[in-house]
């Protein structure tokens, strides 16, 4: 996504003003925080998409799907603050705006006026699966730098993401193409 870059000097000044001491070293904290910030942006986008489908659900399974997506949205939203604050604890900066989220997120928007229920579920299966893969990448980067606090947070989120994928997959299995 196109973006205007801040001047390097402003970035340096911000980094200095917001620095938090960490024994992990600048290279490690920068690499880990870059992953954490992408994940926090993904979580924002996945939260909005899950709520979008919660709000625009239709069909005979409305109640089940509507409630499932609400439960999942709550779980996704709860990840954002710990991910962002983990970056700050490492002495790095985190998300600042909707524009920043859009630049970092790897979750595709779905602006469609109408999405059939079965398509909603399969889209979310794929998004949650991709999110899990990105959690694993971040986990590997944190593990290489011996950041056990980050790895332990991410381990819980990997489990939760796999649970969301499981529920979405099972809920979508019996549905015909329209889900009606
Ligand atoms: Fe709701």
C-alpha cells in the first residue's frame, strides 16, 4: 500500500524518546517488534472482518454463526493490546493509526455488499490459518532471540487460532454452496 515515509530524523527522535531498556539488544527487539506489530495489525483487520461477517450473517444457521463469530471477534480483539504492549516493553514503537494498520496487515479486506454464509466461513478459515502461520514465523524469530515472554504469549494465540480455524471449518463442512 502506498505511503509517505516519515523523515528518518523524526523516527530516530521518536525511538529515543520512547526507548525502554531491554537486555535483548536493539537488533533482537527491532526484529521481534516488527513481527508483533504486523500481528497486531492482522488482529485488528481480522477483528473487523469477523465483526463484518457477524453483522451481515444470513440464512438458517444465522444464530449459530452470528454467535460463533461474535465469540471469535472477542478473542481476536483481546490479542491486540498484549501484542502492541509487548513491542513497547521491548523498547520499540507500535501501531499509531488506521493507516498504519492498513500498511502492515496481511489480512485482505472484504468490502462486498453481500457474502454468502458458507463463503464467509471459508474465508475466515483461510484467514485464521494464514494468521496461525504468521504467529509461527514470529514465534521462531522470538525463539531465536531467546525472548521467552513473546514466545509464551504467541503459543497461547497459536492454540486459540487453531481453535477458531477448527470451529469455522467444522461449521462450514455440512453447508452446501450457499450455506442455506
Ligand atoms: Fe453483535
